[in-house]
C-alpha cells in the first residue's frame, strides 16, 4: 500500500532530487544560490536545465513555463515545448540554462491605453531558485519574478523577495551584535490558512451575483444564529470529504504541506491550514492551493468561492497568516522563551516589528486625508487609487480633495470638479497669488522649490481648516530623483522629500503612497481609467527648473543604464531627512 511519504513531493524538483540528478560541484553551486543568495553562472545553469528537463520528461511533461504572479491577483503562465527541430526533419528535446534563468512573456501585448515603443513595454521573468520547480498538467512550472524593461516590479513576488532580503540583511546585523556569528541567513516564514466556500454547481448557476462577482451580494444570518455547533464542530459531509481527499493528494504531490482541514463558521465554509514554510515558497503554495481548490471542486460537481468578506453581517473567506522570523540554524526570533521580559533578543525583534508596522502604516482607522490635486497624472492617479482603496480597505477613512491655484491665467479646474463629483469626494480650490510672486519676480535660484513650499503651506492651512490629520501627495519615484537633482544643481545642497513626514506646526502627517511607483505606471493607470488630465499652467512656457532637470535626466539616462533606480536606491540608503540610514 502506498503511503503519503511515498509520493509526497514526487512532482517537485526539490533539493533531494537535485542532489541525485546533478553533479556534486553543480549541486554545491545551486545550494549556495538557494541558501546564500550567490549567483549561478550560465554553465551551471545549463547543467541544471538539462537535468530538470530530463526529470520532467520522465514524468510525462512536454512543455515548460515561467510561472509568475502579476498585479491582477492571479497567476500567469505561457507554455513552451521542449522540442527543437533537427536537420533531418525530426525533433529533439532541449532546455537551456538561458531559458531556465530568463523568459520574455512579451509585456508589449498588455493593454496600455495608448501607444508606446515595444522595447519599453517588454517584460522579463527571472527564475527564483529558492522556490522549487514542479510539474502540473504535464507542464514543468518554474517559479519566477516578473519585471519590466526598466527594472520596475510587475508582480507580487519581486517586492516580497526584496523585503525578505532587507530583513535578512538587518536581521544578520542585529544577531552579530548578540554574538551569533554562526547564523548565515534570517528568513521570514508564514503559514497562510485558506478559507473557502463549496457551493453545489446547480445552485451556483442560479445565482447571478456568484457567477458575475464570485461572491454573494445579498445574504442573511442562518436560522439559528450560526452557533458554532451547527457547522464548525459538525462532521465533514461525505461529498466535501471526498473533495478534501483529492485536494490533499494533489497538494502533497506538489510538496504543499497541507496539514489541517475542517468546517469553518459559516454554512458551506471550510478551511485548509498548511505547515508554515519560507514566505516566498508559502506564497507560491497558496497560489497553487487556490487554483487546485477551484479545479477539483468542479470535478465533484461543486464550485469553490474564495471571496473576501463582502460587507458587514455576511461571512467571507480570509487568510490567517501565521508569520514569524527564523534563522537558518532553526531559531525562531519571535519565540519569547520562558522569561520573555529578560530575553533582550526577543524584545528587540518584537519591538522592531511593532515599530515598523506603526510607522509605515500610512492609513489608519478614522483618518481624514486631504489629497493635494494639481490636475496632473500623479495627483489624479493618487485620488482615484485612494477612492478605490476606500471601498475595500477594512479601516474606514475620509477623503478631501484640495487644489492650490497659483492664480495664473488660463487655469481651469472644472475637469477636477467633475471628477470629484463623479467619485463622491468633496473638492476645494484655494485661490492664491503664488504664480505672480514666483513667475513675475523670479528672484530665487530655484523658483520651483519656492513655489512647492508656498503651495504646500497653503495646502496645509486648508487641510487643517477641513479637520484633516493627513495630507496625501502624488509624488512618485521620478519626482524623488528630480527633486534630488534640482536641489543639488540649483541650490547647492542635498535635499529630498521623504515617504512620510510630520508637520509640528499643524499636527499633520504628509504621506506619499506613490513614492515607489514610477511615473509611467501613474500615466498608464490614468489612461486606462479614461480620466482627463489638466495641464499644469506653470509648465506651459517649458522654461522651469523642473523642466530643465527632466531634460537633463533624460539625456543622462541614455548614457547610464537604469539611472533612476540607481539614484533612488542611493537616496533610500542615505541619511537624508526622513529616510532610514542603513549600515
């Protein structure tokens, strides 16, 4: 009789499989890439690719795909076969290291709302060796990250990997202070419990809200008030148990540590809980779990719904993320021990996590946020994004839209007013003579800097009058770099605004939610939303310091690869006001 241990992970190109299939020297290089983050050269990658191909073909695979998680919330893939033509009209099965390491899913095909050069739209997938390849439906799946031609993250894995890298760097630094020189890596771990509903297919087909939205749009409490004994502690129905049995088998073959299954609180609701593992692997496993839940449910004449809580009084499905930090030596850094108040290491890591959550949570319950609106793409993008967030964010907050008019001729804000009316956001225009002061006199070396300070002051005053406690500004990644160069070139000093800053005089926080978003993404978002952009009157003459800086950076970008990312990264690592200094 076959046991779980006999087939667990049989469709995964795991470390154990690599140890059997790869030469010792190559396995050593792959092990170092996985556990130490070292680079894998092309020669070694070719050996890995060939062994991976042979293993996959043995298990019936005919194609491979770079599997990634785009911003849409679902996984994406494009299948390529292993076949290559031969001179005699036949085929051979090939798979190179280059194909393993990098793919090009052709992001030029993505709708952009406008025209752009193909080379600018290209996207690349990069192999993530820390998450093992696997076989599903006769296809070799290679977990990857997805980025644009310019290096911008286009998926959900890239930011995750970057955050894990940052925690590893700082965690090692702290552990060395405690004398733990034997620790080589600090990793985050998570075990995402997945809740879901199982609905009979015939009943599902009668509910248009379930078909069109994937969730209920109406509902009522169950007859008995939904006591726990009604469902949570009830026996698992045979039909559901059969579904769970098939689901477990497929998940175990893919190396997913599915551990606990039970009924959940709501009628027809259930839960699957895995054993925790490294965060990026757990994220990949959760994507697989959700996909297989929906596929296997259909085989049993049911539909699996993964919707979140739609509104108060109606149940939804969430994920309890059991998150922690551990070392490669097996120590849980958030384990309090028997004497937590005396455990300095535990207290330090715990306080660091609490401090990070507190300081970098831009929006909190009860916030009244003033959004500075110039009418350009960035501020419009911010307003629309915050309005979308307002609908689904569990913490309730209010929005106020404010435009500071420079008093320049020809400026009209009717378009912004119409947009705010459509969004249901109160709109205020602050009339000033800043334009006359700045653009008539122009006594400053950098009039754009003075203009920004004066506009910010007027915005702060109005935000305070409207009872706001935060001001949201649409500064993006490009703005950060431009401001840095402007201060350096025209003021002879290093200056830059920060992601979050506090105004003592007004008791206001300035937040910049788009700080890590490049300008082209803001433009693309606005274009897709079919929103009218108002031309900033101060740019009409094309003779501003900001415009000069833009032209200079465009010229420098032709000479230096990835200039924006390099400068932005340097700013992040600097000791400029508002940015954390990293050792």
